[in-house]
């Protein structure tokens, strides 16, 4: 009788839980690598206690920290320390990402210090109430309200980089609400800052990034210039450094840390940089909003770069940067911006291990100060003066003992987008050739408006073997004017380029013709994993074209194409039809359109 009761009480293990722990860990590894969002991995971890233990290595492989106030940062780090202390979980951490802006007492609202509203800002208006006179005192980016009156209002500043802050406004200006609402952020073990328990923090990402980050956790977004504060008050800087020392101590406990992403509008903290140099010298630093603040200078006070910025620019741990460069060479407050000049030195080898540069150009809105500054000559760049005297000033710097940087750098990834302004011409491409060895490039991404001359130069470079290491090539859009007036020349340049490029794993090319598609299949089909020819100006792909793609591109996992719209079901293609043709396909984007721009292509 006692034995029967014991058998009823004892739990019955499922067949999954009876598997050996190494087998369960292999399942977790498979789930992590085959789904960027990692939702299946987290679902597997919730199946049972044993599955949760098997998934610990993947669950704690990454940590995401969103800055806010100092109190919030202290609270978050306390939760993380308590979580990681169990079962020695700190040994699993490989990647840390810090985002947001550190707010300390005495720091004003961002646009009061910056003079303009940061990029990608959406205002969530809780109460409508502003006078026209008050709106005139706001930056242009905030003058988007439909009704006005004299009532004060509270609204929220939402920004993907700045985080979320509450502001109370009135006719006299805006003041940051220093008092935070004490809300329960750890109810039922779920941390509000992450949406999951600290160990389950994840981000979705479908595209492999240039730095080998397959799930997008370390992806460099479009670079922005969200802060142009040249001088921070000493008391504010001291409070920030104290908070960042606490963050540096937290990061130092991860001996296996491989990547550290600084995705913050704040300047890169010197305590964290010093700690990485001392304790984690093999850690790679990624800066998504790279801007050396000491190089934003008043025309009347041109000075040398400060020690902290110099240490970052010459750091052997600096691996990837995203830089936003204003076209005019000035920021919004009419400070001379020398970050373009330092970018040239970075690409030339100033940072010895820099592998990735993502650069975009900003079109700064006109202002009275900017107009007055542009009327006088821009002071010449003094260079970073890497000489013996400079090295002596940085006796403890990693750059100690280095000679002048080499004439060319060794970039693996070059991303040059063009959201606004003129496109990419042959002069700029020639300039990049003088800065880095193109034969070592693995990823080349050129944005909108590539000129015909630049495209022809790329084809000649491929012919001469200067792109021999390339396996990812993205040419978002060729100059519309060139395509309309010199379509045959554009087609010939694309054909020459595709013929002499090494076998590619990823390709994005627009517009495209039938001959170009044939060359893609012939020279790159066997290795192609990601193909993007998605554009209204592309020649639509028929069923025969797509069947050829399926046969000649057996490894294709991501496909973006155009298909013609048909009134009849015969000959038309649905997403299910395309997916059935491609066995390993995981991502499909296709466009149905009634009309396409037709080209006279004798080869089609």
C-alpha cells in the first residue's frame, strides 16, 4: 500500500526530460542559431526546470542595459548581480549592450542643452495645450501640434536611442521631472526594463550584420547625431563618471566578454574604456553613435583633442563605429565639426583593429548661427598630432610606442549610406581607395544615388582583383538619372562587375535586367544565401525565372523579389508557391505591381 502511494506521488518525467543534458544543450544551441528572435529557445526553457538549466548558456549569453536615471541604473545592476550570482552564470556572458542616456540631477532637458530636437523623435501628447508664442520658442522638430491653448501639459519623449523620459512643459520652457515614480518593476520576477527576466533579454533581428552578429543584437543602426553638447558641467560629469564606474565594475566580472556595444547618446565613458583595456583586452568595442565631442569646437577656440577622446580613437579594442557626418562641416549650433577628418584617420589605421565603418551624412537644418559661421573660412584641421610629445601625454594609453598609422587601413566592412543630399560619386569612392585596402573588404554596402562613374570604377576594381575578399555586396540604388539616360552603360557596368566579383553570399542590386539576373545565377548562384532584387523599377520575375533561382541557388535563405500581378490564376505566383520551390528559405519579400518601368534591353 505504501509503495502504491509512493508511485502515485512521484512525478513522471517526460521523454524530453529523460534525455542527457548534453543532448538538451545541443537542442538549445540549434534553436538559438536557427531563429534570430530566440522565441523558440525561451519557450523551450519554460518547458521544465531541466530544460531551463540546459538553456542557461544561451539565455545569459547577452545582456542589455537601458540607462535612465542613476537610481534606475543602480536598481538594474542590483537585479543583474543577484541573477548572475546563481550557478556562476557570469561565465556565460559574451555580449553586453548599453543604450539610452544617463540622466543625473542637474542635467536639463535634452533639447535645452542641444538646441535642437534629436533625430527619430515621436511625441506622445497626453494633453493638448500650447500657445503659438510658446511653440515659436521650441525647436522646429517640436512644432507639430494641431491645437493650442495656455494649459501646461505633460508629454513623453520617445526615442530609440534616448529611451523614454517624462517632461512637464509650460510657456517658460521645460524641466526634466527629477522625481521618478516608484513603480514595481520586478513584479513576478519580470523586469520592466527588459520585458523578460534579466537572463532572457533578447532582440529580434533577421539580417546578419557585418560584424558577424547573426541575430542583430550588435547591429549598427543608421548613425545619428543626437547630442552636440560640447561642455558638460563638472558636477554633472562627476556624477556621470561615478555611475559609469559602477557600470564598469559590473562589466568587469565577465571574463568571457567578447563584444561591448555602446548604443548611447552619451560620450563613451572613460572608466569603461580603461577597464576594458586593463581587464578585458580581447573585448571588441562597438560604438553606434560615434562622435568625439572635443572635436566640436568654436571657431574662436580651436584646440587639440582631449585625452579621453584620443584614447577611444586609438584604442586597440575599437572594432566598429557608426558615424554621422554633417555635409557643411558644422553642427546645428555652428560648432566646427572635425569628426569627418578623424574618420579619415580611423579608416587609415589610427585604430589598429577597426574593422567596420558605417558612415552617413546629415543635412543640418539652416539657422542664423550656421549662416554666420559659413560666411567665414572654416579653420583647417590640425590632425591628431601623434608624435612623441603626444605619446608622452598618454604614457598609460594603449597607443604608447606606436608610430604614425599606416597609409592604409584594413577594414573588413564599409557601409556608406546616403539618406539625404548628393549620392556617392567617383571622387568619394577614389578617396576611400586611398584610405583602406579594398582587397580585404568582406562587406561593401553603398546607399542610394551611386553614380554611373562610381559604378564603372567598381567594375574596374573587380576586374583588377581589388574586391577579391568580398562576399557581401549591397548596391541599394544606382542614380535614377543615370538609369534613365544611360541604361545600356549601367547594364554593361553591372554585368562587368558581377562577372569579376568573387562568389557572393549576399547581394542587393537595383535595378536589374534579364542579362544581369543570368549572370547572378551563373557566377554566384551556388554560394548565394541572400538575394535582394526587390524594386518597382526591376523587370518582374516570371515563374520560369523563379524556378531557375530555386535550381541554381540551392542555399538561398533570404529572398526579396518582384513578381507581376496577374488577373488570372494561371501563371501567377503566391507566397506559398515560392516557398515550396526553395527548401531552405526562411525569409521572403515579394512585390506585386500592376505596372513596371520597361527597359529596352536587347539581351532579355
